[in-house]
C-alpha cells in the first residue's frame, strides 16, 4: 500500500489518502464530513433520499434513515460530493439521482455518483482486494461487507475494474433497467431485454423469492443478444434487490 503514487489518484481517493485511510475500516464518512464543516443528520425525508442545506460556509447533510445502511452510506457520500465539488447552494437528491449505476452521463448528479463510488470503494483499496477473485455476487457481497457498501454498488465496482468479460445487469418483471459492462466486454453483445424463463433471475423476479441464487453456467443465448452469443457459455448469479428488481452478474466463461 505504501508504494501507491498518490498523484495519480482520483480526487475522492486523494481526499481519503490525505485523511490517512489505508484500510476499509478507516473510511469514516461522518468524520470527513465534519472536518469539511458539514454535520450529518439521519431522519425521515419527504420525497428525497438525501439533502444538503448550506449557508455557503457550513452545511447540514440529511440522509433518509429508513434506507438500508449501505444505501445510507452511498447517499451520504453523494451529498458530500456535492458539498465538496458543487458548493454554494443546496441539493435535494431523489433515490433516482443517487446510485452507482447512473455514473456514465456527464451531469452534476453523475459526477457526484462517481465521486461517491470512489469514497466508498476507492480503487487503491478495491483493486488489490479483487486480485484472484471471481466475478460473482458472492464476491460482490463480500466486498460490500468489507467496505460498508451495498451489493449493487460493489458489483458495479467489481465489473468496472475487472480485466475479464463481465457485466452487471438489473431487470424487473417487464424489462432490463440498466447494465454496466467491464472494459473488455464485447461491444456488439448486450444483455437480453427480458429475462429468460429458465433463469434463476426469472424465478426470483416472478416468485418474489428473496435471497441469492447459486452461481451457474448457462448457454449464452439465454442471457445475451448479439454476435455469436449461441456459441458462448456464461456464468450467472442473481439476487433480489430493493424496488422489486433482480440484479445479476454475468461473466463469459470458457466452454
Ligand atoms: Zn445529488
């Protein structure tokens, strides 16, 4: 860890590094907020997941207390990003604004999500942690437990930093909601728009079964659309996530 070149870290990682964070348990978001002049409150909020109120000098960050702990940490990190990067005015951010999956488009909200992802799951700690591990939801859950992040945010981080061909996809009963692919994922292959009835994800979506399926190998055309998918094998693992959705990690396996 001491060999890290701090000059190449992202802004959020530089902040953590400068606070002496070397291990996941060192990441104290409330402490960082306080050191930046922001107080953190947890309470019921009407119509938003988190809120930043400021007079331009100090700030109060409110986080929805009914959300699960991983979600609350992401919301706090997201508002902290607004406070550090977009200071001067307040924000009321909906559940839709806050999420690691909506970090691609260029906007204030997407930038806050990227910053929040790096505060919760900094690359300089996560990449060494990932070494030698598979792309499964079991591993995403272990990553989330180690860093206090949700399984969804952890799965997205794993896939974004993976050198293998992997994708994380979210479906509901009707359709695909979003997906995030690893850098080496073939550009002409996409996850299917609708869940195949023979997948564990379908059963989880329609039978409202909670929990997580076991990882399993399946034919590629059950999950994917695009060039040569019928020749591929994928390894899949699915779980129920809040808001009646099913999260799946897929990786292209050798036949
Ligand atoms: Zn926001």
